[in-house]
C-alpha cells in the first residue's frame, strides 16, 4: 500500500506539472535596460526569447542601434535604431540613409525603390522584411523584401503607402493614401493584393499570425482610438480617459499594447487583454516614484513587452506568471520519476 500511495502522489504531481499555466498576468515586473553610455534609450521590438531591439544614445552623443540579450545591451556598431527582431535574432531598422537587415553580425543595406531613402519596420520568422522606401518619383511606398528583392506593394489609389508590420505568413499591414488629398486608410496586403480594411482615417500598426490587425482610427471627429480588426469586424478599444489611444502590436493570444492619453493629459502605456484596456503603470510592481511607462511598442507570445518611460530609458516588462519552458517541466517530471524509482528500489 505504501508503494501504491507514493506512486499515486507521484502521478498526480506529474499531471500537475504537465498542465498549462494561466496565460493572463495580473502584475508585471520591469527591467530598465539602461543605455549605451549616453542619457537616453528607446525600445521598439521584442522576439519570442525576450531579446529587445531599439536605439540608444552613446557616450559620444550619437544614437546607435542596439540589441538587449542575456542581461547586456550590445551596440550593433552603427548609427540608427533597430525596429524589429525575429526568433533567429535577425534585426531590421533604419540607419542613415536607409533600411537595414542585421544578421549574424553583418549589417546589410536593403536599398530603396528607385529613390534614396528607406526604413524597415517589420521582419518575420522567414526573414521577410516590410517597410517603406522612396520610389523614383519621390513618393514613399510600402515594400516587401524577400529573397534579396524589394517589391513595391502599391497603394489604395493614392501616391504613397507605408508598411509597418508582417506576420509569419507574409501578410503585411500599414496605411495608404486612398486618393490624392483624401486621407489614409489601413491596409492588409495578402496573396499579392492590397486590401482596404474599410476603416476611414486609419493606420494599421501590427498583425499576428491569426491575421488580427491593430492600429488607430478616427471613430469620431477629433477622437482617434486604438482598434482591433478581426474576422472582418473592427472593434474600438477605447482609451485611458481621453480622446486618444493607439494600438501598436498584438500577440498570438490577442493581447494588445499601445499608448493612450489619460484624463490628466499624460501619455501612459496600456495593455488590452480579456476585453479590458488597463494602464500598464497600474500593473507594474515597485516602479520608481515619478517614472511613467508611456509607450509600449511590442509584445511577444509570453506577454513580455518592449516599452519606454518618462525617464528616457527603454524597459522590458515581464508578466509575473510567465510559464517555465517545456524542457524545465519535463526535467521536473523526470527528477520526480527518478526519485520515485530510487525510493521503490529501497523499499
């Protein structure tokens, strides 16, 4: 009976370890990423491993692209900033006068579409890059860079367009002029076609692998609100008390981050999760007095957020219930099993 009782307990513990941990976080811890020697830094992108990219002032006063990984902010060695990073550590961004792809320690300029200027804003797991580049006529156009070729994605009828993000399927979102002087609308580029999302005066900033899109749109005169576009339906995400909010990124769980002006007129970063927009500052533990997290630019599937603060530093925000990697859970089950076997042999 003693042996049976022990293994029953062992089995129960093994099942418990195998159960998925809760996805929603109630609180976040913050990590100030510091700088490259100057006074300021900004975080713009994060990957599945929690690596963060952005730009930082150096001791000489220049602004350099950085990658933060393993507790260290590393200078990529050139002026500019990193805007996005994929799972393999490839970084894209801007370095005067154009878009770059940084991979395996080498920075590659991506060129333009006949003009002289470009910026890269998104990269997916396949290394496809989305951004904007000037054409020979001097108009800014959305591009998709894939297989060494930069493709002009066109417009929704106007002269210019700009791509902000790309998912693993190669779907691209951004905004485009609809006709000359008539404003811009958010678009989704998929299967070789640029589709107007049908949201007047809107910009799409982020897309997840399920094709959910987030951004900002004018829902009423003077009221620009964050939106979520899913399954052909647009949802107004509201604000933190004013007439302005903007959604900048969305993860696989549908969690959205961005920023909003509060009722007191100050920018605060927000997390939209489970149908509720929350001020991230209210979820942060032990935030220094007087510091406000005012912008949130990216969120990974663990819920980690790349954000910026009023003290001029880049921050990494991590939910307090980020699950352990599966390998750790399996190791725990294995150790329990080994302990049980040894006890069985001795009994």
